[in-house]
C-alpha cells in the first residue's frame, strides 16, 4: 500500500513559463527527472513522478505547464494544469525573482485558497538577483508564506524541503481509516467478496489498508468471505469489536452479526477517510425524495470493464428504481468528472479508493457550490438494507 500513488503526498508545482519549475523538481528530488530548457513552454502536459524524498517519504510530484501561454494551445494546456490542482495536497507556486508577482500568480493563489489547498510560494533564481526586496515586501504584505531558492545552484532547497515536510505533517493528521474505532487487543472481522471485480490474486485497497491499520494498532484481524462468516462467528471465543464488510453484502451479513457488535462497511469507512461523512449522510435524505424524471450521477473512480452484476451499472440502479421507476442515470469514470453537475438531483460517489482524498473533497466542494447533494455507495446499500443507522454507529460522535 505504501507505494500506491493514491496514498502518497501529491505535490503540484505551478507557475509561469520558464520560471524554473522543472529545475526545482530536479533539485528537490536530487535527480534529473524533468526536462530543463531555456525555451519557454518546454513542459506541455502535466507529468507526474513517483518517488521517495528525504524527510517527506513517498510522494507524487506534478510538473505542470506554464499558465501564461497566450496561444490557443496554451488554453488547452492551462485547462490540463488546472485539473492537476484537484489532486494536489500541497502546491508550490514558483516565481522568477526578476519577473516578480502579477495577475497569473494572483489567479492561482485565489484558486488554491478557494479549494483550501496549502501552498508555499518559491522565489527562484536568487543567484541572478538576490536583492529584489520589492517582491519580498509584496508577499509579506499579502501574508503569503515564501521560500527563496536557486534551483540551479541548489541554494535553499533543504529549507524548502523542511517547509514542505511541516505542511505534510499537518495534512497527514487527517483521520486514519479505523482511527477511534479499533484499539489494541480488539478483534476485527473483515468480510470480503471475491467476485469478478476483485483483482486476480489480490484483495482491494481498502481491505489491505484495514489489515495494515489493525496490525499497527496491535488488534487481531480475521478475514473471511461472506459464505464463511457464520461458521467463523460461531467458532470465536472472543466477541468481535466490529465487523467491516463489503457494502453489497450488507443484506446477508446483517442477520449474521449480533446486534451488540458494531457493523459497517469499507465504503462507509472511506466516506469518513476520504470524503465528508456528514455530507454523504445528508445526501441519503435527498436520494429518498427522488421522483420520475430526476437525474442522478453515479461517479465511479475505477475504470474496470462493467461485469454482469456490476455495482454501478446494475445493483445501484436497481435500488434507485425502488424509489422511482424513471430516474435518469449518467456516469463518470476515473478522473473525469462533469462540469455541468447542476442538472443532477443527487450524486452517488464510489468509495474513492482509486483517487486521492483531495480529488474527492474537490468534487464534494463543486457539488456544494451547485447545491447538489452527494452520497456514496456504502450509504445507499446500508439504506436499502434498512441498517443505515447501525452502519453509522461507529461514527456517532462525529455526526452530532
């Protein structure tokens, strides 16, 4: 799991053309991984590099194109660069000390602040002109955090890494998957489905993550298929603290797990871990009010080929038809997400295990701006099985 890009710190590098973004990446990573050229606009498409950086750990660094290309192609490139912002955990806004501060920088700072993305402004090329006090005064007056470096000469790079590391620790204080639910010596039962959607020879990321967190917590973990759950429960001498199941197995599992044992799903755990639990719960209320002619977006971050009994294209539509027969359903896949979401009455999002937390929160933010309720797969399966309240019991104090 540690090598998975979804769980790595995503650092986006932004700025005008030829301010030294690619040189900065090379300096931070101590590798020549980004193409460096004096020709403005050398980087056209966003390029991601996965690596380990001393004091930061596993990271994905995004090298983006300049935002000041006035050509028609530049507009296309700019849209791609803006897309990177959606998955960025920490942004580095690079300035050329001689070009200074202008509208391009104002616009990107406004966007970063709107999305609540922490950022550091990096004044580059101080070896060429170290006396631009005006730029420092402008940034200070705007209360903007900045570092001064020469990416080419490797000046100030260690200090910049430390600043990034400090912000990373603040981001990584976000709740873990099982934090506050599982403690030392607890017994945790994980119920997994092995179906055509399951990767061959592996289990899904949320299941791997839950196992690892139980190990870190010094809890005991029992992993079973739903067909073995009843036998497993009857053989235990210790009562489980919680049973976590695939959401689509709620209907079968709910009758097997004793009422005094907490029961939830991987998708609902992810609603808290990557999304906004309260928002997703509120989305269920809107879902129950759907009527004929309403449109729903099902956002699936995986890009697998739909199977015969697919969750997104078969099982969830069946649930929706119990609410109203003639609901219009549209889909988004992978990192694609429509801009015109105001046409939907509700958005039903997957657990989000294949995209970053920042991307999930960005989508929720867009939905809130347009007044569109959002929920997720786990919530809708729990609702359909009549156990939503029970499935939310592990999080009751966070929903007050």
